[in-house]
C-alpha cells in the first residue's frame, strides 16, 4: 500500500477549504433528471452536460475533486480533449464511482445492499492507470418501521470496508459513503441514533479490513429530521446534532468528512455546512467539507435545459453554488451571497 500517496491525496481533497463535486450519476439516474426537464436521454446529451460542467470557468477555485461515472471518465470534449485532461489542467483530482448500485437485500424487506465487489480489483487498476486518484461507493440505509436491521447495517458496512481496502491496495483514496436517507417521518433524534449506529458499524469493519484511516474520506449524510417529520430543525440544531454524532463515532485520524446533500436545496445544504464550521471548525479534528451532487448541479441543470444557448448561465450558476460551499467551509457563507450571485 502506498501510504504516502493515499494520505497526500486524501489531504488534497479537503485542503484549502475546497470540496468535491459528485457528477457521477449513473446513466439511469442522469436520464431520470433529464426526463423531468425534457432533455433528450442519450449519450450525446449526457456528454454535452458533463462537458460544460468540467469546463466551467473558475471551478478549480472551490472544487478539489470531481467524482465521475464509468461512461464519463472515458468521454471527451467535442474537440477531442479527454475530460480527465480538462479536470487535471484545472487542478481538479479525478475520482470514480465504482459501486454498481444499491439492490434489494435478500431476506430484508425494505432494505438495500450495495453491489460491485466482484471484479473490483481489476476495475480499480484500470481507473488508476487512467488517472483517477480516488473512488466512491454508496451504501443506502433506510429508516422505517423496525429498520434498519442490525444485519442490514453490518452487511453494508462490511461491503464498504471490502471496497475501501481494495481501493487503498490500488492507490485510490476510498470515499466511504453510508447514506441514511431523508425519506420518512422520523425525528432528528432518530436520525442521530441511526447515523451513529451506522458509522459505528462502518468503522468497526474498516478496522477489521485494515483500512488506513489517514488515506480515506468519509461521505455521510447530515443528521436531519425525516422529510415528513412535523418537527423540522433549525440550521443550528442540525449542525449540533451532526457534529455530536461524528465526535462519538469518527476517529481523529480521518482527514475529512465530506457531506452528501441527499436532496436538500442548495441554499440549505450551504447554510447547514456553514453553521457546522462557524460553531465547530476550530474544535474538531477533521475537515467539515462537501461532496454534493444535487446541491451543486440541480439549479444549473434547470437553467441549461439541454440548450447550448444556456450553457454560460448554467456554468455561472454551478460555479456560484460551488463558491457558496467553499465559503461555508470557512464559516463565511451568508444569505446575501444568494442575492448578489457572487
Ligand atoms: P447528493 O449530494 O445529490 O445527495 O449526491 C451525493 C452522492 O454522491 C450520492 O451518491
């Protein structure tokens, strides 16, 4: 294991108050988002979408790494320049989603287990040779009646740890993503309990599989009440519950916690990340960063609408959200930033 390469990459991913852009929607997910906006659901539309994202002027000022999908990592700009070159020229580290999706878990109605371990060693080798330096695997945890089960949490944590160990063997920093979903009417306290339990399982398994904590990034959900919970929480309550959860479960050797957005609006995700950094940045051992997909891309996608004429406005919107999140890492995000668009 190249420990120095792994810890240097992990540090670089959360350095300088930057964060990750998750642009790794699978083809079905990307097509679903396109369909809602009447954008053609074909390879050329997906390529064009990813081209304007990676060529967004100034993106490297707030984005340290971009997570790609297998189709995207092999694609090029219209002029033939590989996306990988565009990203590295902009100072953005390329990463790759390597799981093959969350499937129904046998014997566990309502629960999911993520697949993709078979053949993973060879795929990781190829991605490293192509230039990727980190990878992502997402486990999905559902809160419901009697859910998650202990065996569901254990199986997902075990798969995450097997993936992480293989990544480190290949020189890729594993981004370990156990996502507790927002769907449901559970309380903030319930999400705290489940997220804590999920993370406890994840770090037990990471240790069992001999994963080097200095060479990984954790990508968790924020601790939030369910979307259907009548008692919603303030930005500060979310910040406190989320950091309390990590202080109890995430070892100090982990260099960074890069949140997923999970369907929160761009503004709320920035405000909550900002509150965490305002209240805790100087007191926690890890960087509190971001690895957002929807909370960075969605407003820009809605502006683009699949039309060339809208590309420049869409790029501005994308860069704006990325900059808001960099400001949030510094505890300097304000609602006024949304009005000025800067
Ligand atoms: P969201 O930020 O849209 O939740 O996506 C993050 C991600 O990478 C999901 O795997």
